[in-house]
């Protein structure tokens, strides 16, 4: 499965980074670019459970392709989720089910920084995306 354009650009950016410090800066920048959710969307129905930090996710279907938006109170998580969103936005429900989260973060060079709790949280986000897409 080919990568969405934004995901391919993110991958090139991260693979060109010189070491962890530069990747960490890029991660924060991606998180800062995440469009804010409005307060109405930050409700319990949109909350992703399984994350240690507060996390909200909304999704909409446009012409058979999913567009997700998310927010988190944790800066690092916002960056990770922003990278997840560039990977999944624009996919069909069937393509979404095929996303390999560990492989994506491994390609970005970020898998070592994914603590078990962060991994669980991101898996919870992806699982919630799949639930919305069903």
C-alpha cells in the first residue's frame, strides 16, 4: 500500500534527521501544527480511553475516505498523533485496517521512543479509528 503524500513527506523529513534530538524537535513541530479541536469535540464521547494523557479523536467520512482530527494535553503525544494522522487521513476503512503502527513509527525512527504506555495509547487511537470506520 502506497503512503499518502503527507505521510511520504513526513517520512523523508524524519529519515533525513540527524539523530534523536532533531527527530524530537520535528516531533514537537508536527504536534504544534495539529489543528485544534473545538471545545464541543472535547467531550467524553470522543475521548480515547487507554491513553495516560487526555486524548480526543473525531472522524468524518468524505467520499469513502476518512479524515480524522485529534487533540491531546501532552505535547509529545500530540506529535505522535499528528504523525499517525498524516499516515491515516484519506484512507478507506479497508486501508485503515491494514495500517501497521509499529512499522510506521519504526520507519520514522521513533520506535525506540515509544514507551509501552505510549504504544498502548497510540494503539488505542488506531483501534478507535477503526471502530469509527466500521
